[in-house]
């Protein structure tokens, strides 16, 4: 119509003649005209028509207005929108249409962010009222589209010029910071929020507490969590569950239970998620019976346990070796109508593999496949690891080949498990061949794979191979961790390569990784084993001066070395220092000193130290064995027997070493009857004698027989020979 009459046709005059007859439809007529102008790209005519409508007081429809505003944005004439902003808002006559929000969204859709910010500032400067609700929507959109930098700029514009941000504005920005990993900025904004007198709500606290706990800042998270509760904020079960889960993840079940009890105290009922978190934590801590109790509460409350709940409880049972109950619970789950997923199947397969029931594990695995469950790489890795643990490498390789049937490619764990399995049966060359074949296939080994191979080399006393692999590891850009160096240093000392061990240790101190206490203990123990006690003491002094402090193992290694050298004064000097400061002496420390006193024939000090040990810590059968050995070597079998029975009264179970010490003690003093009685008692207890005990008993029986033969009468000899 517009093009038909031409641009010189006076529409307003024509509309003035028509409009009195169609007063009720004048808005529709003008809107129709503006829409046609916009459709034909005649933007100036549409603006002119719009202004004429405003003068006549004719309302404009939101649809037509949106067409005109879109055209203005597309043609970069935002200044025209600003000039007409007041008239546009009035022309709506109460119809719901937010001009500000529409223009801002249109600009953002065109990626005209700077123009949008300028538009916002200009609207505020001209005195127009902007609703914070619309601003919050814009801010949320910016943050959702990962434009957090632009969101920051927009938020700062709101802070500087208005409208005043409310709790939703702050929570939107805080949430964006937390999701982007900028937790410090989120905390700073929270403080700004408090300063401006905006009270945080449940959403703000939930976002921040969740962010702090996920970042591992548990103390700060708990402080904010308590602050929310103390301020009267009614936290919901979601945030309580999040806090409980964070503590479970770090293995702190006590704290998790405390939060659970606080939730009950606040009158908040647990949901299946919070119950499942608690069950998972208890199972990880080995408290499966308590977890079963919580499971009972879920059922009692009328909740339906989720498959995750079943998986956590079944996993806990499997880890405790209670496979029977685990499969009972699995069958119960099937009856309720649940279809187990590959994760649950994996839990049960892993439980069977860990207990060496590989036939059952394979049957259960293929049963899952038959049910339509698609196997994953984790399930295959569990089976391969299970066969490798039993040294059934042939079966492990069969499972490895079977992976290809299901189009599953081996990962780093697969290769590492097989390399470990081959190494542990002493086939180091095969392990190396497999390793290099995997490299040709594009496998990129990680630090665990290299460490496994180096450990295998060291166990086979091929330290040179281990050092070569370490060098290869560095050249391939994989940074070795301190555990690898500890393994190599330990083996170098065992093979008496003192200089090589020292050189490797010096590399650590110069270029890293930083030696840990295990490294220092390995070095000190190595020096002591090669009778370089002076070097061990020197390194110990260096350790004290550094930031890595010695532990009980460090001091015990040196005390044992002093005792073996017969230097009880220095051994006791170090022991006294342990008593004065940290670390506290342990059972091994006391045992080394008692053994040292016995070897230096200082019986009095040995007994005094044993009595002191009984006051401070509970001894084990090893400490009693040391005491018995010292007594037996001096012919004090009665006292040794007393120590043996004291150990039993304390609930300790004698092992083959304890029995062997006392049996040999009886044999030395010619008390064969007691020796044989104790030997029989050992067999009844289910303890198999070792070669030393059998040889001792046999030798002393033969010796006793020879003595009897030498003193026997000819008639007796004839009878004995006949028998």
C-alpha cells in the first residue's frame, strides 16, 4: 500500500478524515501503517507516524513498537530511541512491555555490548526510572553466556549509577564468580553486599557455602554456614546435604554427622540424597552396620532408596568382604524393580575380583552384558587387575583381547595394570616389551605407569633399567614425582651403590621435586645399612634445620642403628629428646631399645624400659618376642614363659616367631618335654612351624636319643633296635 501511493501521499490527512468514523480502531490503523513502514524499510516514516500517534494520544501496540525498536537497533540509531524513550513508555498506556529490557536484549543479541552499557547509563542520566528486575535479567543473561567480564562491567555500572542492586543482583554475580572459580572475588562481593546493607538470603549463603566447600576451604565454609544459621536464615536440606557431602569427600565422617545432627536440630527433615551421603560416608569409614541402620530409616520414612544408595551400601559390604550380604541386597534391589547400571555391576565385579573369585566375577560380568548393560573400560580394568593379582596373566591377556569385541579401547589404567602384573611375576623383559609396544600404538604413559615400571625394575634388582626409564620419562615431558625417586634411592642403597644414591638425592635438592620425609628416611636408613652412621647423623641434623621435620620413623632408624653399634648412650639420648619434644616414640622405638639393652647384657635397663612401655603404649607380639628372646638367650626360660603367657592374657595372638623363640629356649636348657608341649600347642592353634623350629626340634630329639643310647644297657639297646 505504501509503495502503491508513493511517498508524497499524505497519510495523516487521510487518516484524519477516516479516524472519526473508526475512533475505536484508530490504534489498529496507525499500528498497521507503522508496521508497513517498518516492513518496507521506511524507518523515518514509521517514526513520524509514531510521533503523530503520540500527539493524538493514540495508544500503540507492543508488537508494532517492538518492530520499530528492532529496526532502530539494527540501523545503529540508538540515540533516536533515547530521544523518544519518554514518549515510547507513555504510548504503551499500561500495556506490559519493558522498553529498557527489550532494547538491551536486542543490543546484546547483536553483540553490541558497549552500546548496551552506554544506553543504560544514558537512560539513567536522563532521569528515567529503570526497574532493577529488568537489570537482574540482563545481568543473569550476561553471566550465563560466560560473559562474566561484561557482567562485571554492567554490575559496576549499576553500583555507580543505579538502579540500586538488590539481593538478586548480588547473588547472580556471586554465583557467576563461584562457577568461574573466582571464589575470592565472590567473597569480596559478599562483603560489599553487607557494607551496602543488603541482607544475604538463602540463595547467597547456599552459593558461597557450596563454593567454599568445593574449593576445599572447609573452615571458611563452616564459618559462613554457622553465620547463616545464627542470623536466622532457614537453610534448606540442599545446602546441609552439600556440606555433609564435602566432609564425606575428605573422609571426615565425624563432621558430616555433626552437620546431619544440626540439620535435625533445625527441624529440617533429611531427604533421600542426604541419607545417601551419610550412608556413603559410613561405608567409606568401614561402618557398614551403621549405614544399614540409616538405610532402614530411609525405608521406614517411606522414601524409595535410589540406585546410588544401593551402590554405596553394596560397595561398603564388598570392601569389608561381606559379599554374601552384598548380593542379598543386590537381589532385593532387583525385586523392587530397579535395573542396575554398569556402576553397580562394577562395584560387585570389583568386590569379587578383590577376593580372588575370578570365575564368579566373569560370570556376573557376562550376565550383566546379557541383560543389555554396555560394559565400560573400568569393568574390564577390574577383571584384568583381578587376574594379575592372582598371577594368572594368560587370563588377563584374554580379557584384554576381549575388550576389542566391545569396541573399548584400553586406557592408561589398563596398560599400567598389565605392566604391573607382568613385572610382579618376575618377567621384567616382557613388561618392557609390552610397554614399548603400547608406545607404538600411541599410548601416552603417565607418572603412575612409569613409577610402576621403575618399581618393577628395582624389585628385579635392575636399577640401571630403572634409571634409564627415569631419563626417558623426563625426555617425554612427564615430571617424575618424589615417590619414584624414593623407590630408586632405596634400591641403590640395597645394591650398595652409595655414590649413585647420593648423586640422585643431590639432584632432588637442586632441581626438585622437593624431598619429603620418606626421602630423608630412605637416605638415613640407607646410610645406616652401609654402616655410614656419621653420614646418617649429618643428614639428620640437616633435616632438623630445614622445614621438613623428622618423624618417629626417622628417630627410630637412628636409635636402631646406635643399638646395633652397641652405642646405647646415643640411642637413649635421642630417645630422651623424643620424650621431651615431638615425635613421640612408638612401639618399634621401644622394641629397638629393649633389644639393644639385651644385646649389651643390660638386663635391668631392658626390663625397666619394658615396664615404661607398658604404661605408655600397648605392646604387640613383636615387642614380647624381643623380651622373650633376650631372656631365653640368658637361660631365663621361666621368665620368658611368663612373658609369653602375659602376651596371651593381653589378647595378643603368638605367631610362629614367638613360638619359635620359646621352643628354642626350652631346647637349649634341655627342657624337651615343655618344648614338645608348646610345639603341639602351636599346631593346634593352626600355626605351621617354619624350617628353623622343625630343625631345632629334630636336632634336640636326636641329641637326647644319642645320650640315652650311650648310657643304656645292651638289653635295652636290643629292644630299642627291635622297636
